C-alpha cells in the first residue's frame, strides 16, 4: 500500500497527530491517500507492525511520499524522515510533493 498513491498516510482516526497531518496536507493542497489502521483493528495492527519493522517506528501517522518514508507529523527516525512539519518549515515538503505529482504547481 506504500506505493498505492504518490502520498500515502497510515492513520488512526482518533489520533491528534494524524488529524494535524491531514489538516496541514489539506492546507498545502496535497493529494494523498489515507490508510486507516483502526478500521478494523484486526487488519490494521499487522500492517502497523510491518510498518514499524520497515521504518523503525510504529507511531502514526506514518507518511510516505513517492514510496519513501518521510516520518509522521512532527517527527521521524532521522534527518531523511523528520516529519512533515519540519519539512514544511525547511521548505522541502512542497517540493517533494510536487516531484511525485501529489501537489499541483
């Protein structure tokens, strides 16, 4: 599912960080796909475990742009995946979204 759209976000509906990520991707005008891990839980928990193994972090949201893990809303696992908030402040979020066709110029 990571490559099923230019920007894919794995979420829980009730998560405050997920709500913020959705809000700010909407503000940016990004096109993204939401994959809910809590509907139903029994399907989402194994996916969450696999995401944790793949990226080294099991928190949500878990955001991929162009198939590449960029972190969550306000954090990630390193300089290459700082989360979309830091990317927005650094000026790299819009550029990355445009490069994969998830944001119109």
